């Protein structure tokens, strides 16, 4: 049978069909622990796109973990082994889920990093009740004629008309702060729409490398160029605020805007999540997702582990009256 994935990221559509001996979309009660383990390892071996970038030798992972699995261990023990293999990839797009017990194993991108976001502080000290809301955008004027736009969730549909209205209101500002901290992603097409409003020229953003087969070198490169909006564009200086939870579609936005000379990134290291994702089901009914592509930006950087901003700034957790990242952006734009 064939398992067919349709993968969409930042305007790129790729269809990948891979032959496999058996695809089961309902759990098979007779499936043994060893069969589940072998299927899991092989699916990732054939389809996962970032072993090299992550520095993971999947064959070595097999050698280390295979002896931990036999047909006498418990279901929880099997999930623990496969879950640890999943987390070892350090990829929050890659997960293992047991839908019956409601358990999930996935890498925590936030662990070990400061949060670098205090919504209550922003509302109290910066917005002060002057903000407007349009779709998924919250925006306001800050001191020194600086526009401030907050966008926290790419699950919200992005409309060109919304950006046209906001940027028309901000057309006479000295600069704009775009705050995407805490935005863990959603629809990557929204990222392209936002980025297109901050350039008047085509922008080469890099290329996506899709895994096209089971071999270690079975990849196809898909270059991506951002086209400028046909609506209102803003090309004055900009500061884009980041933290560790800038992930997935937000990473798409960041690599689309990185080549723009008017843009400076300020804040914390980002979370990454640059690849396209496919999912499936193991023969025992557990679900998995995995990254089937990787993105290389215009600077040649692999983005999946996140990148540092142009200006690295962390919030001081003891200072509840000042957002140091916003303040640094105001300084930069002034």
C-alpha cells in the first residue's frame, strides 16, 4: 500500500508517496512490542529529514534502545522507550501520542530558556488601554512616534485588508515594533502575508529541503522567494521582538523578513520548527508526527534549533515595570 503526505509550507506544495509493506489506520491487537518498535524506527529512518542537522545517528539510537524492547515489557515501558527516541531529536514538531491513555512525548523547546514575555506588564505599562484590535492583531502608538503591533497566534487568519489598515494608520511613524513573542505558530501562509507588507522588492528567503525517499541523500530543494504585497507596504525601520516560543510559522515569518535591510531582530533566541510535518499511525494505534523537510535560510543557516536575534536581550524578572526588550527596540528605532 502507499502512504501519501501532502505537505504545505510558506507557499511550497510537495506531494510524497512512499511504498511500505503495510499501513494500518486502526490498531491491530496482535501487534507485538517488537513489531511496533521496528515499525517506529523504520518510519523515522525513511522519512525524518533532519538527522544530520540534529546530529543524531538513528542507527546508533537503534543499537542503544533495541535491547530495551521485547514482547514481555509493559505498554507503558514501550511508550517510554519510543518517547525517549522521539525527544532525542530535539524537534517539537515531532511527537508520539497514545490517544487511549492521553499521553504524549515531545521535546520541550522552552526548557532552559527565559520566558521573556509578560503580557500583564505590556498591557499596564505600554498599551495602557489605547490599543486597537483587528483580527489577530493588537496595535497601538508608543512614545516617540513608534508604532507597536502584537501578533501572538498564527491560528488567526491573516487578511491583507487588516494589514493595509494598520499600516495606513502607521504610515507617518518613525518605525514599527512587531512583537511576535510567544507565537508558537499555525498557518504559515499568514507569515508570508505579513512579511509581504514590509518590502517593496522580491526577497529570496532560502530553500526548503524535502525528504523524498528512504535514502540518506533523497532530498529535493525548493527555493522560496517572497513577493511584495500589492497593498500597503511599510519599509521604514522595524524591530521584530522574539523569544524562545517563536516557533513553526513564526520561524517562517522571521526567515522571510531576515533579508530585509530595514528589519532588526531583538529579544531572546527563537525556538525553530522550520520543517514541514507529516503524521501517521503505528500498527498499535499510537500516532506520530515528524518533520519531513528542513529549511535553510538566505544566510545558509539551518533554523530548526532556533537562532539568536541581532540584539540579544532578556527580561529582568525582578523589574515588573519595564519590558527591556521593548525598551531596547525603542532605543534602536530612535
